[in-house]
């Protein structure tokens, strides 16, 4: 789980410039729900 989470964070860092705030919020909701 921790590995997956850190990899997701790396991906988010890479794509941070292209991800809208509302999409980031949706991703956070999905992470908290799972």
C-alpha cells in the first residue's frame, strides 16, 4: 500500500502542472474511500 501510494505521489508530482484542482480533489476522495 505504501509503495503504491508513493508511486502515485510521484506520478502526481510529474503531472501536477496538468491536473486541475477539482480532479485532484476527486482523487483524494477516492483514496479516502478505498
